[in-house]
C-alpha cells in the first residue's frame, strides 16, 4: 500500500519526537501490505481503529496519545494521510472533513 503525504508524519514527529517511533512502526506496517478493504484493517488492528466517512480510518497510536486519519482508496492500493495529531487536537476536528 502506498501511503501519500508521509511528510505530514515527519513534520508532526519533529514537533513531538516521542511520536516518531510508533508512527514509523505503523507506517511500515501499513505499507507492507495491500489492504483489500476495511475488514482486513479491522482484523489486523482490532480495537485500535475506527472507521468514518469515505473510507477513512482513524488509528489510535501509542496508547491513544496520538491519532492518525488515513483515507484509503483500496482499489488503487493507496492511502492519503488526512490528519495526524495529539488526542486533544483530534477532539477539535471533524474526522470526516479534515
């Protein structure tokens, strides 16, 4: 799976260095497979993911300290990072519209 806008992650972990390792682990896990649909992601990540809107997946990162939203285009094997932030920052956004 190709994850687009990885720069967004890099910019975030420059401000939050403790987020770098868990975000790298998640990124590597996501890019190591071609996810066929939401059920495959749910099976792999269990209760650490939620789904909203247009194939958007919300990942709880590092014990829910951070949130990552990716919009997946499963047919094209691509995901676009829509948001990464702290849990407090996530609480201020609409996950379906970022």
